[in-house]
C-alpha cells in the first residue's frame, strides 16, 4: 500500500473510532476505545491539515468535522472551572499510584520534599512500600495503611489530624477504600481514596463498575464536603465515570486545568486521564497539575484546593 493509501486508511479509522466512541454504546470494548479521545483529536487535526495540503477536499472536510466532534470532548476541560469557588484557605494534596513493582522509593520522597503537600494518598501500596514510607511519619504523623499483595494496597499520610479514618473492603474483590474525615480551618471534609481494578475482560470490567457504583453510597453517606480521589481506571470519557459524577454530584478538579493524562508513562502518546480528584460543591481548586515521574507507570497529581 502506498503512503497515500496508508494515510487514507488512517483517516477512515480515525473517523470511525471518533464517531463510534461519541455514541454511548454500553459495551466494554467501546468504552475502552473511548479513553483515547485526546489522541483522536490530535490525529484528526493533523490529518485535516495534511489532506488539505494534499488538496483532497472531501477527506479533509470529513476530518475537519471529526476534529470538531473530538474538540467538543476536549476543549471544555481547558475552560474555567471550579477555581472561582471556595475561599482563601489552601489545602494541598498529593495523589500517586506508586506501582507495586516500583522500588524507587526515593523519587516519591523527593517529590514530597519539593511539593510539601498537606496530605498524601498512595495506591498500589505493598508491604515493601508500607515499610519504606514509614519515613514519612516524621512530617506526616497521622497515617493509615492497608498494604496488600498485588496492586490494590492503599495508604494516607497527613500533617493534619484525622477526626476519623478507616477503610471498607469494596465490592466485589474486597479492595480497600480509605474513608477519612478531618476538620481543617473549621470545615469538615471527608476524603475517600479508592482504586478499582482495570476493566479488561468481562469479569474485571463488571468488577470495576461495581466498585465505582459502591463509591456513590460512600459519598452520599458523608455529612460534609467530599474529596474522592484515586486511580479509578476510568477516563473522563468513560460512561461509568460519567455515571459516578452524575450520581454523586461531584466535579473533577482538573476542570480548567486541561486533560492532564496520567497513564501509561511508558507510552506518552497513548496516555489517558484515569487518576482523578473529584470534589463536592463549596470546594474550589486553586491549582492542579501532574508532576514528574516517580518510577511508576502513573504520573502523580498535585491539587491545591481552596476552602
């Protein structure tokens, strides 16, 4: 096949995938394809310019419409969000999926030293990570760890005392979800940190969805402001992510700060936004960003809330 033929095939594939994932089709494989909306946008834009330069108006026009369609899903994330809400009080959080097989602990410690967050939430915490992160207790004396073999251990560290902290074994596999409450500058906040399984295959897809659904009840049971954070293994375009947001009334802290892809770091072009910080009404966002790698396949998130 010629180069022109390959480009035409790429154009057709991009158009089909963009259209297919724009329709809310309740099938797990379509949902997996929906995670790559940013990639569809970039590719359709580049191909539009290329086919316009090649003076192929029919294909260029179809690609332009595809770019606009993808832009509808992308551009709003760069428009002002909840940063105007909340007050002048700042609360800085670090969320990081450290990757269970990663043993470069010092890179996390260096990040903590550089960013100096008030609270730290870690996922994929193994016994080795639990042992190594004990050094954080000097500056973050309020801590709770549920280390697990595999990829679903979890931990929280805080400079601010917790009013209460516990975990629940989330359905269906019993992966721990941390629920912590604290009173900060006179305001009560509930933090929920959870890590559902990756939705590959029928069983794991159903398990991911069930754990996401269980988070709705935890949010609704909270008698305070709520911050839900974690590697949810669902991008902002996933149907089950959207159901979680609609059922809880939470909003994504990345609104106004862009897509902020977090995974997988080994394939930068394929990175998608599956790590989230979701907030209830009355909480604003002063700043949100990803940071440099810590040896994990996820980038950490740093979010400064305004209360």
